[in-house]
C-alpha cells in the first residue's frame, strides 16, 4: 500500500496527537486517583472525629436508657409471672396433698361415703387441669403486658431538644 507523502505526514501528526492525548489522559487519571485517596483519608478523619462521637452520644442518650428501662419492665414482669406460677403450683400441690391425706379421706367418708367414690374416679378434666389452664393464661397475660409496656409509646421517654431562641420578627 503506497501512501502519498502528504497522507504519511497527516498520519504522523495524527499519531503524535493521539500519543499526546494518551499521555494527558494518564496524567488526569493519576491526579484523579490522588484526589480520591485524599478524599478517602479526609472522610476517615471526619468519621472518627465527628460522626462516631455523635452516634455514640445518641446511643448513650436515647437508646441505652430505653433498653435499660425495657430490661427493668421485663425483669419485673418475669418476677411477677414467676411468683404467680409459684403460688398457683403451690396451691395445686397443697390441694393434692390434702386430697391424698388419709385423715381427710376418712372425714369425707364419714360425711358421705359416695363422695370418696366420686373422688377416686377420673372422669375427664379435674380441678388441676383448670388450675393449670388458669396459670397458663396468667403467664401469657403477664408476658403480653411486659411486651406492651416495653413497646408502648411513652411521651416521657423521648425528650425533644430545646427549640432555639428566635429573635423578634422583622416589622413587628
């Protein structure tokens, strides 16, 4: 392929322009990378000096007290449920002990011989079943109350920052 002298000169100029453009692009990319590295470094400093302390302060001021209060409510509810279940279980066991006591059986036989026969027969649900169901309902209500107390909207929990003082309005 034979090119004229004029075309070779134009191609040579075009090649040198392309090489110059390529070099300029490399310089721009190096400069952009340097700017990006510096921006990243500055962002790290800003995060350590400004953002992290504000997040920590916000957590300590708002989130932590609420979590601590919720823990207290849950602890009180758990203690109440535990006491209620303990009382119910103690009552059930006491009733069972009384029913199995020989003196009580003899006293019931003296009063009514048929009553002992009815007590000995197991026909469906007894008092213990109803007491256990009642204890379960009391426990469920206690847990539901604790959850409600934990998640309810309490106006006293969130204290708004003071409004900035606004100077007199112009024209007043």
